[in-house]
């Protein structure tokens, strides 16, 4: 038997706690360059956790580790208490869906075909079509279902990809906790659709056994919608915890190398403002 830094005993296969996505003491070196340094992470069921930090902080690399993209770290990441090294690809697809920062398609698929490609669970044709349309409607792109995906704007493509990963998980009937891993999922969206996406994600978490991990640059979106923040810089964790505990003026100014102020928004969340007068 062993013992993790989170206080859970584990065997060769089962590790840490159930109903969470967790990583323990992750270090990652690529092409001789250290990308991550002793990073530990938890995303429990029912939470939206934002991974934040300046460019080059290691955010996307950490998300790839959590997704299982690096064989050397599979034993240090666990989903629902089970090491990623003990999951098959097919089984993992029922519990974890990933939207990378950039999705390149070179063929003229319709929007409906893009969504269908992500659904691995068998469904009757009529039910599958209804499911696809329902997922597209959640992100305000249902009217585009017959369009050539390559003709869509960047923001429309991004919302289609969000529908794709949610459709993947919603098509499965498992009762265990599911997770969405999203890398800059609102970077191409206008203000209205940014908030629409996060409202959908929060609603999904509140009505399902689910968790969301999102790489995000917008500190104020995180302040409004995240349950917790992991703040990174140069491959290390600087702070992690509740939103108010992480979004502190000195911490943010040091990490982003630019002076900021944090004030209270009238609606009750921290509001981060760049201090252009400094």
C-alpha cells in the first residue's frame, strides 16, 4: 500500500479519492525543457476549476497531462480513483471528454457529422439525431447543423466543438462522475456567448455528476463562474484554492508582471482591474 499527498491510501490501481480528477506531483520535461514542476491538482465532482497563468505557464501542458496525453505521467493521474494507466481508451471516453485549444479539420463535414464523430456510445438513429440537435441548441448553433463546418466563423466552430465534447459524455449512461477538459474554450467568442457557455457548464455541473476543468485567461470570467482556481507560473503552482483566496492583487501582479487592483463587484465577486496608472 502507498499514501498520496491528499491523504488517501491506494493500491496499484486505485489511488486518491473517488469522484474527482486528480494529479499528484507532476513533473514534465519535453525536448530537454522542463514544462511542469511538481504540480498537484484536484477537480472534484460538482466543481468548475480554472487553470490560469501567463503565457508559457504550463496550463495547456497540465491539461494534456490530465487528459492522458503523456505516457510518462499516466500513473500520477487518477480519474474517479483509478489511475489513467488502468483505463482503456474506450472506457475513458465515457467519462472524460477533451476540447483542445485548436481543432483542425481538413474535410468538409457538416456540423452534424462533426458532433456524430464524437459519440462512441451506440444509439438508435432517431435518438442520435435528436441528441445532436439538443447539444447544438445548448450552445446556440442548432440552426447550423447542416452547414459545412469549414465555412463557419471561428466562434461558431468553437461552439460546435463544445457541443461535440458535451454530446460525447451525455450519450453515455454511466452513473459515475464525468469530466469536461477544455482549453481556452471561449477565446473566439463574443461577450454574450462567453457567458452563455459558462452558464451551460455551470448548469451541467449542477444537474449531473460532473466536473469541469478549463484553461482560461480571463480572470473576471473565472471570478464569476469558477469554484476554484489553480494559478501557475513557469511550470509551477503559485496558488490554488477558492477564487477569493487566489485573486489577490499582489499575487496577480507578481505572476502577470503587471500591476492590478482587485475590487468587489456590486454583484458580489472579485473584479480584477489592470492598474494603468501605476
